[in-house]
């Protein structure tokens, strides 16, 4: 005679579900308490200040705009300047010219222009860091070259601009043999942002490379090495008023789509 427990259909189904649930871990107890944290961001990464835009200007007048970007982060941050100009009384494109080292303009509407001033940078140095134009990269590297943020800065370039990143380590248009063969993330990064130069570009020696503009927590967009801003010319046929709005933003590799960078009048 057999002994044991005979299960009805419902009980058998319950056991089957119980075994299946155990297999996928539904019944596995947690091993710790749950910890939740909130992080409050206390301000903008970049502070923008603007000087030089006058209250009034005569037709044909030229004024220089000093737009200063200040990095509040403890790591390098790339930033470009965007400027929107409105003329509610008339169309803008034939009445305003911006002279900057590099940039682009996009006609958004008959009374509105947006200027993209910069290229895919410059790269602002971490807060509290400043090197003048002409300083060699051996000096820069000895001060901040071993910082842990350089690999992440290069990784961001790789994500945002794969072709530009590839040219840092393989033959390409954006770098030299010296940069590609260098093991310095500092040199590769500053070369990508167009902030270094060398009389011997085939050299990987950091002492042979110098900053062509400031590498600092503060940068004037876009004054180049002289850091004296950019020019705005109001053409003779202008009338009415212009409304300027400026802000800093992360670069999008090539600036405004379908508008290649130019240097000089934008």
C-alpha cells in the first residue's frame, strides 16, 4: 500500500506556481535596507557677463562686446556663446554684421537672428585654474595633467564627435602625427578644441606645444588670444531698435546645422 499526500488540482497548481516563483527569485528576500538620496544642483555650470552693448548707436556705428564665460565647475567644460538679435521694426540680416574669430549665423525669421560664436569650444579650465596664451604644455601638464577628469573629457568628445575623436588617435584632418602618437590626454583634448600649436607638430614632447589662447576658468567669447571680445556693426540703413539676448550652451559639434563656420564677418 502506497503512503503519501494526495493533492487536489488547485493545490498542485499552487505548488507549481510556488516553485516557478522561487526559480525567478520572487521570493528571495532583500539583504539590506533601502537608501535614497537627493542631490541639489546649486547653480549654473557657467556664468555669463556681458559688457559693451550701448543704449544707442548711430547708423554705421561699431561696438565691441565683451561676453565673459566663467566656469563654476571643478572640471573642464566646453561652451559656446549664442546670441539672438531681434529688430521688431524691420528685418535684421542686412542691417547687422558680427565680426568674430569663428562662428556662424542662422536666419530664423524676418526679424530674428541667432549667432553661434565659437566652434565646438573653447574649453573652459576648471574653477580656479588659469594659464596665459604662450605657456608650454609641459608646464600645464605638471600642474593639472594627472587630474582624473581628462579621460571623461575625451570620452565626451568621442560620444559627441566620433570623427573628431578618431582623428586624435588615427590619421585625420584635426590633428598632427605628434598629437596622435602622444599619450597625453591633455594635449589631445586641447588640440581638439583648437587651443594649442607647435613649430614641430610631429613632436609628442609637451614642451614643444604651447597654448594659442588662454586656458582659464574665464574666457572672453570670442576674442581669441587678445581676449577683447567681438565687434558688432550696425549698417547705415538700420532704424528702430535691436534687442540682444546672449547665453552659453554646450557645443553640438558643428554649430548650427547646414551653416559652416566662418572667420571674420558672420
